[in-house]
């Protein structure tokens, strides 16, 4: 499997440290007022959610949404659809969307627009990774960002290529040869 990677971008320790910092920042910003629901975007953000949630020092609930904008390849189709919706009503709740990576921004723009119609108290975004060079929409404001990365396809720590590599504890750049 190691031969599939061009380089390791973030080692396990580096990710763990940054996720703890994000959790502390979120704990400070939200304080203990109101209900906070962490909305995990399936499936890539599952690993990040699990670590982030344990670094947040206040009461939170979890909910999950599965949206699709990608086929099996590495390019966004631009067409977003809900595969699985939330279980709970978010009206009046503080919503923090937990995402693995923001690339073109189309997925998150769609999710934010859908959630806003349900009258939450607030909607914010935390993403582990951001690829700003790839953005096609200016309408996505990232409130918390783990790392900015260049325009390369990465896997690990929840991120996949064709459903593989999600269980790696580090984040690596996939060699183009491994795409086939
Ligand atoms: P966007 O709509 O283009 O911002 O796409 C965001 C989604 O594409 C993320 O939630 C990921 O599932 C997927 N994605 C984008 N870039 C990568 C990458 O480098 N590796 C793995 N998945 C990616
Ligand atoms: Mg995703």
C-alpha cells in the first residue's frame, strides 16, 4: 500500500494535535449555551468527527448526512444529491457541519442551503482540509479549518479513493498511477 503514495502530507501526531486545537477553539466559541449538533458528512468525515467530538468540552449531539457529488473518480460531478438525510429536527439548534475536505465547495454550499431552510439557531462549518485553489463558489465560509492543502488528491484519516484508504491514521497524496 505504501507504494500507492507520493508523499505523506500529515503524520498521525500532527493531525491529532491540530484536531485537539480545533476542539478547544470550538469549546471556547460555543461556551455551554444552547444545543450544539455536530452534523457529520458521510462517509469521509467519520474519523474526524470521532476525534474532534472527543476534544470538545461541552454537550453535543451527533447527526449524519450523506450527500453525493462524486462518482468513483477524483473529479466532482457538480451535481449534489442527498443520499441520507438527518434523523433529528435542527430547528433552534446550533449546527456545526463536520466535513473532511472542501474542494470545489459545491457539496457544502448545497448542504448549508438545505439546512438553513430548517431554521437552525446558527450554521457553521468545520473542515479538516481545505483546497482553496479548487473553489468554484465564493458562497462557502469556512469557520474552522484544520489544514490548507495544494490541489492534489489525498487519502487517509477518513478520506478515500474508491472507498479505500479510509483507515490510514495519516493523510497522504495518492500517486496518479494508483487511480486505476
Ligand atoms: P466539493 O463539492 O468539490 O467541495 O467536494 C467535496 C467532497 O469531495 C469531499 O467531501 C470529499 O468526499 C471529496 N473530495 C474532494 N477532494 C478529495 C480528495 O483529495 N480526496 C478524497 N476525497 C476528496
Ligand atoms: Mg465527503
